[in-house]
């Protein structure tokens, strides 16, 4: 018990694996949305690019296409394979690439007016570049970016077109900013909501760890109560009934040794191989007395570390408990324990309704904390969960020397 109690802070390992889960998912979805938007605008503005290329320096057209559409389309693979940091980095490069293209326009323009109703082709999608900025930077920077680039490209469009094609500059800027602001605000709110979800998940893990610590203290008190009854009180009762004897002295020494071990927080250092199997059977039996544990043993078995046996038995029981709760009334659960001179393994399977492990809600902490987190905190421990909707679930917890 003491070993389990000392290991409670390791619950953070399970939380770290799921850190920023919602934020990462939202960033990936928005990255794909932005990449598709850049592809669509590349096709829509192709004719405008060709029409204005003759009045621009060739280097600018090539550079602007790379900085704008090249970086924008790069957000698709970044969103699919990249982590949060890489997605933000590529989004920031895309936003900066658009801004650089706009900034270099003045140096590449020949000064010839263009009879284009739509104006500069970059003016067609400043809001899309601002969404990329929202993925990479803080909201205040994203909104400021939107105002600057939108005002700039509209002003440039007014400059290169005949006056007869232009409306009031302030009205056009206000309209462009207002229209794009809707989509940028939606992206900012989605990212912010994902951050709240991640924070809630983190707090849920901390609350679970605190509850586990409280449960551990309660169990520890029960253990001391049992120790007092089984060792101390029985020794005192023997003394009151029989008086002094060599057996009484031996019992007293054993009781004092047990109290010292409990006070020092020492659990059994090692557990015999067959005793380890029995402990796993007992833990599973407490959850489901009707379940039979199949056993495969390669003799001779060594003595396993006590912490390993306790963790595997507890994790196996939690996996069986989850199976009974969620697999369905008609599901069949099997438990197989395998022991060899160098490993200890338990395989829990059911043919129930299954689930998608990547879509487990934050409130479902049994697998992350009581199974994966419990096993992965011990040296040599490993745990996996395999499941799919309608395809049953398999949980494997193991330890290798």
C-alpha cells in the first residue's frame, strides 16, 4: 500500500499524454480549413495573377505565389502530421508570407493602372491569412494583423484601379474588415474554447489524483487497523490469557516488526511467481467473482517486485471493471495471465461494443489514470488499449525485467 501511495504523483504522466488534446484537434481542423481555402483562392485568382503579371516585376509574382499559396498549402501536411508547435509555426510562416508579399508589392509595380474590378489579387483573401495568424499568435495580434493587411490591400487596389471603379476608401476598408472579422473571431473562439476544455481536463486529472490520494489514506488507515487487530491485539490477548512464554515473545517481536515496517512505509519487496498469479486472480475476483483467469506459466518462476505485482493486479481489476461497465450486458470478457522468468503479463479482452480510444471524453479517467498511468510509472512496465466501435476491446498490461 505504501508503494501505491508514494506513486500517486505519477498520475501526471497520463495527463501529459493527453495534454492539449482539444487544442491540437482544433488546430488540425482549422489548418485543413485554411489550406483548402488557399487552394480554392489559388484557382479563383489564377486569371487575375496572369492579368497583372505583365505590370509587375517578374520576381515579385514568383515570390508572392510561393510566399502566399506555397506556405498556405503547407498547412495541410502540418495539420495532418505535425504537433501543436509545428502547426503554429507553419501558420505563422503563412501569415508572414502573405504580409511580406503585400509589403513588397509597391517595389514591383510598374505604375500602370489596371482595369480590374476586383483590384489586387491579394485583396481577395486577407481574412484567410488572418485566420492563419490566429492559429499562430495571440488574438490581439491576429485582430491587429487583420486590420493592417486588409486596409493595406484595399488601399493598394484603390491605387492601381481607375477612380471610376473605386468606392469610398474608408467604407471599403470597414466592409472588408467587418466581413473577415466574422471568420477570424470564430477561429479565435474555437481555439479559446479548446483551451478551456484542455484546462478542464487537466483539472479533472488533478482532482482524480487528489481523490486517489484520499482513498489511499483511507486504505492505509484500514491496513493499520487490521495490523493492530491481527498482530498487536492478538499478542496482548495471548499475554493476558497465558502469561509469559517463548511463543509470546516470538509473537511480540513479529508484531513489533510488522508495526515498524508499516511505519516505514515498506511493502513486500518481492512476491513469488505463483503468489503473483494468485494476487492477480484475487484482484479480478473482487470485481467479478464469476470470471476465470486463464494462466500460462513457464517454470521456474522468479520472485517479482512487489510494486510490479500490485500495479498489474490493480490495473487488471480496473480493466475488468471498465469492461463490465461499458462493454454491454451480452459481452464476454476473458482474462489471461502469463508469467515467465523475465516477464509478467495480463491480457483482458471483451467482445462488447468497443469505443474509439482517441475520442474518450475527459470524464473517463479509468483507463488513463488507473490502467495506463499505473503501469507506465513502474520501470519496465507497458500498457496498451486497443478498441474500435463494435469491435470489442483489448487491454494488455505487462512488465519485463
